């Protein structure tokens, strides 16, 4: 199973994460990553992104594991014009802090979304100045259901019931502080500043908290002192206090105020501009005018009446979006692969699509699966998942319980069978072990 050492060596350079201004040169053209803190955007902003995908890009929008949107196939020299259009739409509020606006949030309840907006305002204001954070440092705001906790953010805010207080910590499995809800966004920003203080004081070069040796990681005591100096009261807690939970499943979900939310996933994390426009129109016509892009490569549309939500979900499914856990595309993802990435050894998206069509495993209990074109495994999920890695000899299919290599010359059905077995037999073995432990 893929993995990295608990404490990697110091990073030799700054990270090369793309942004809306610093584009990445890929084999299929330039790539821009538009950061959406908390995944939040209006229907109007979504229409702007669809227009950019059509006029500048390849007509598609990719959803990332941070709830951001990527545009691919951009022409050389488009950066200035792209930036102007994003600024006009309110999607680029700070040129200097563009790449540090990495905030994920529980998408359904809306409880933490006011915190998202205030934290983003603080990040863009430069007070405290967090522009030295890497583009991979992650803020996580969990409404208490544990979906964001499962992503292991660097700085975690967990709302207590009603949102009047929050639990703040580094990571998700150590001691924490209870802080007042109104002060939670500033407390999270100050926690990131404490991380930067550690880097300056120790001379370490790290992009994320977990990359530091345990003895150098920022501590709760230092954070409490920093909060006190800023006039924020805090109470120490032995643990962050929320267990990891599942992400929202596709379908019609109950939401506050007697309304419903629609949850859909993008097949392999990619949407056409037409699908994206349909989501924007549905949000504007039937919902509250907002889209919430999730870190699980999906979109939640809140505020729909219960009477119309099922029909709108059917429309989205007819457009090719994943609307049920029974879909073979549910839980499946892939990197860009060929021809967009020069490092890829295969056209992983095409191979993944053929595999899912040939032998759909599907089902809510199947493990997530991710196709990667090289050992970097860009964008792979966290937790337990099936790794389908392109190699010179074929695809290596690895589950948490072991794996096998399917030769490059083997029929496509063989790969589909291997993937389906890896996604489902691991689940069966897990149930068996659970029954054995509890017998």
C-alpha cells in the first residue's frame, strides 16, 4: 500500500502547488487551481468558471481533494486575463495569499460556513501574515459529524453543538483547546502562525504539521499563550473530541430549516462545463443560490424544497452525475494521466472508465478506488482505499490486504475483475475480523 515515512526529511524547496496566478505547465496546456475556501461559491461565480473552462480551457472542470476547482488546457500567456476575470467574480480576493486559502468544511449543515468566510477574510488580510504557508497546509472546519476530521487537517476546528464553542487543535488526534465560537476563525489563523513560528525557530522546512518531528511540532501551550496575547480565552482539553466520520453520500439529504440538499459526485472528479452549468442553474432556480464543492470531488446544493428535490436529483443523474452509492462510479477517482501529464505511464481516466463499465463493483460498502499514472499518486484519497497504479508491466492493484499486478497485455476485463475483487473482498474480510473480535 502506498505510504510515506511518518516524518519525511526537510523539504529542499518551496512547494510547487499551482494557483489562480501561478499556473502549472502540463502536457495539455497550462493548469490553474481556483481555491474555494469551504468549497463555497455562488451560482453566478459557478457560471463564470464554466465560461472560463469553455473560452480558455478544455471545456471541463476538475474537482480536487481540497474542494477546489482546476481548469486545464489553458493557453500560454492567459494568466493576466484569467486573473482579471476571477477578481471581477470575487474568486481572487488576494493575489499574495491565493495559494494559502486551503480551507475544507463540512458541506451539509452550514454550521461552520460563517467561520469559513471569516477565516478566509483573515487569510487575505495578512493579519496575521500567513503568506509563508505552503500551498498544501490545510485548515479543516468540522461541524461535529467527523467528515472533515477524517481528512487530517493541519489546523482543525470542531464545532460544539450550536456552534457557541469550538475545539481547536493541530491535527485531529492530540490535545486541543476550547475557544469561543465567535473567536474560532481568528484562533485558527493564530494556530497557523504558531506553526510558522516553529519553522523559523527550528530552521525546519516543512509544508505540513505532520512533516515535523514530534519534538518540533507546535504545542497547545504555545498556542494558548498566543491566543491569550490576542485576547482570546481558551480551555485545555485532552483530545479534539470528534471521531472520523463518512462524507455525505450522493442523494437527497435533510438540511436545516426543513429544506433538502442535493449531493452529487463528479465521475472521476471531472465535470463538463454543461454539467457544471446545470448545477449552477439548479442552485439558482431551486436552491438558495449557493454551491458547495466538497473534498470528496462532489457538489452539495443546499436549500431545495423537499417536494422538488427528487426530481432535480433525477435530472442531475440523467446528465451523467453520480447520484447514488449504488453507482459504479461512486468512490472512484483518477489522476489526470495521459495525455495531460508527461509523467503518467497510461491514460488512466480512459482505463478507469472502461474498468468501471466492464465490471461495476459499486455499493455503499465498497472501498474507494483511485487510478494513478505514476508513483506520485497525485490527488489520491486518505484512509483505506484501493490503489490502481500504472507501471511498465501493467497495473498494480493493491488493497489494504494485499495486491497483484495485471499484465499490460491482459484483457481489460481482467483489470476490472481485479479492481472489483479488491474493493469488495477487503470489505468482507473487515467484517469477518470485526465479528471475530466481538465474539
